[in-house]
């Protein structure tokens, strides 16, 4: 197996690993408050974007099989879903915090 073929399969695998780690980081960061989640989103968003784009040159430069393209697409969609879920969770937690602050005991 040559280097290009190795990269075609290694980089989407790395993309999946980065997406999973980013999801765990975002889940842990948003456990208690929206500010912690906001900080986690700002840290993980560049990693998710880089992991999504990094396999693309290797896929385009070689005659990559359809399975590699599918793995890349699934990883890219998963990264977008992780980011969208974190944004939604942050907005929901911020709204809950604002509503709780306006209530009287």
C-alpha cells in the first residue's frame, strides 16, 4: 500500500476520532452553564473544521474508492451535527438561565 492510499484511509479515520473527541469535549463543557459551553465551542470549532477539510486533498489527488469518499462525507456530516447540537444546547441553556434569573422564589 503506497503513502497516498494510506492517507486516503487514515485521514477520514482521524476525522472521525477528532469529531468524537470534540463531541465529548462539548458535552463535558456544557454540563453546567452556557458560558463553559461557549468557551468549549470556540476551542473545538477550528479542530472540527480542520479535521473535515484535511482529508479532501488526499481524496482529490488519488483515485479514491467510493468507501473513502463515503467515510469522509459521514465524518463531515457528523462534525457539522456535533457543532449544531452544541450551539443549540448553548442557546437553550442561556435561555433557561435567563428565565431562571427572572423568576422570584
